[in-house]
C-alpha cells in the first residue's frame, strides 16, 4: 500500500502523513492534485489517505472507501449504560482491573467493550495481522471522538499490536493475562461493506486450531473465550463449552482454567 493526503491538505496533514509512513514502513506519495483512482491505477495498490478529520483506505479493487467508525461498539455501550447485558462482558466475566488479549482485533468493537468493562485499571491488547486494518484501527482508536469521554478514553487505552496471533501468543509469558479472546467471524463471509470485503482476502489465514488454543490456555490465567457461528464445530473440536443464545447467529464458548 501507499500513503498520501487528502485533496487540499496543509503542511500539518502532510507532515502527519509522512510521519505515519515512516513509522509504518509504507511509502509516502505526494498527492500533487492527482485523483485517488489515478494513483490506484498507477501504483496498482491500496491507498491510505490522511485527511483533515480522519484516515481512510481506498482499496485497489473496491469502489467504496473504508473508514474507522466504532458504530457497533457505540450502540452496545449505550445499551450497557442502560443496564442491558453485553454478551462478551458477561461470558468473559470481565471486571474492573482485569486484562484481556483480543487476538482478532478486526475493527475493534469487542476490544472497546472490553476496555469499558475493565476500566482504567485494566488492560486490553488487540492483535491484528492485516496491515491495512491495523493501521486504520490503531489511528482511529487514538483519534476518533464520539462525544462521550468515557467511551473515548476506553478507545485510547487499547494497545494495538501488528502481528500474527499465533506468533504473538507464543512470545507472551505464561499466565500473563486474565482472558484470551478469539472472534474468527470477522474473516468469514458475513455481509459487510465492499471496502471490508476487498481487504478480507489480505487478512492472515491462521486458523483457530488446537495448537493455537494450547498457547492461549498457557497465556490465560482465567479463561479462553471464542465467538463463532452457532453451528460451528470449533466449540466441540477445541474443547469449548458453548453458551447458546436464542435468536442469535453467534454464540460464545469458554474454556475455564
């Protein structure tokens, strides 16, 4: 991929784009009035665009752009504030001060909810192996403003790591976090925007297998949590207790340690 700026960007935005290019190891290309479509055709690559208010990705093989927006998490947070149950928090038994490792960060919604649950004294680490998503979500979590201070602070507290989750887990100390979490649904054929679908093929395809779960159980002190389709055989094959949810396509499974 390459990094460039919006159509009319001042020196501050240009400097930010150049710094982002250096820290991420992605080439910076000056916009010079050239359209994003022309840049995609010229370089045959995805384009990361640094604008005045946000960063977005224009995937090579898609007509729609991909923005960071925690819309699902914002809806869930409103329900949580009204006293409604949030399935991840309940299933993972997340409480103030706990630590959770989200091995499938995706667009960050689950990590945001986990951060709200564990609070300032807890820790949330999100691992993402797709460089486009990593860059988009890392910058989005650090800068997006929802208008809700508690929600924004929850986003800022999440540590985002660019890595394959098996490699990362294998390097983490034993019993170093309370909960290890997986949501492989993000990489399946859920209906979503063309922007998401266009970069889905670039995501790392490390499966949720027995070897990975063995590492997860080594790292987690309390439990390993899996979110998957209700018909998934992973729950049974990998030793998870499936928590069935009526009317929901997605169930959670746990391995208590």
